[in-house]
C-alpha cells in the first residue's frame, strides 16, 4: 500500500495538512506531512531544501514504500522534481488547489512574473516578506479558517520567506507527468489550473470551499484523495 506524502506550501505550515493526515491514518493508510518550515533559511536553490526535507521524512518513516504525492498551493511547483528525485517510486501525483507545472520539461517559476511586483511591494527591511496571511486584507482571509483557534494555530506556523524564494525557477524534468496525476480543486481561484489538468487528461475532483479547505472539511478531502489515488477507503 502506498504512503501518502502531504506537502504543504512553504508559505504556510504543516498544520494545514495534519487533520487530513490523521483521517487517512484512521482509514488504515500511512500519511506523512514533511515539515518545510525553514526551507527559506538555507542557501538557494530553495527547491533543494524541499527535496531534502521530503526525502528525510520518507527515509525516517516509510523507507522503500511507493508514494502518493499530494501538494497544496505553490508546493505544486515542486512535484516534478520530487517525483523525479525521491528514492521511492511515486505512483500518483495529486495537486490540491495547487499550481500545475508545465509538462514539457520547462522550469516553473515559484511565482508568476505578474505577481512579483505585488510581492516586491511588501518586502521588509531584512529582505523578507511578512507572513503569508498578512499579505491580504482581513476580508480576504477571515473565511479561510473554520474557527479562531485553528486560525491561531495555522498563522503561528507561517514563516517569513525571502523574496528570493519567490523569484526561483524550479526544475520540471521532462516526462514527470507520464505517471498518474490528478487535480483536487477547492477554490474558484484555482479554476485555471484545474482546467490545465483537464486538458492533460487528468481526473479532476472538486470539493467546493476556500483555499485552506483541507482544514475546514478534512474528512471530505481525505476521501477525495483516496479516490483520486485509487486507494481503498472505509
């Protein structure tokens, strides 16, 4: 049986995936949430820090097992290089409200070029950005969390990443999308990547919500992940 590796966006923290991981475990599946906190503190290229963190988590907890790789948000850009370089065989890649990299072997920018001026305008004196939830107005983020306790837990984990992290281009080795891939859409903001997935012939599932819906309705998200991965569920 494959192990689920739930990769959080480095803009947030592992707590975004932990409720779904607990439910997958309760259904009899091993689920790991590698921590990517601190990947922006090492030297670039930052994608190597991500690869090191995920590889280390697998080596410690699930050596040799095949992998269902699930990436949320901008962690989607790491999927090709993870699928190509992890020591375990990656059976399925699932993009959960996530960026879908190009399938032609071209590298993928961490942030679209048109978004960089927005980020550049928020850089603080030390060259780092504020925490992700502080980029937005309160009206934009209040509905992302099911309750105030969860909001405090999630926002406390958010790192302050360097602007250089968002300027990086992450490799996307040719052929990475030849394995089984799928898309799980939460929010309307990810309709375009969902359409990109459909154009590639991937199965697409929608569990309507906002961008952090895995903490709002983790049971529905866990069920959708099992279905998209072709894994049994109770």
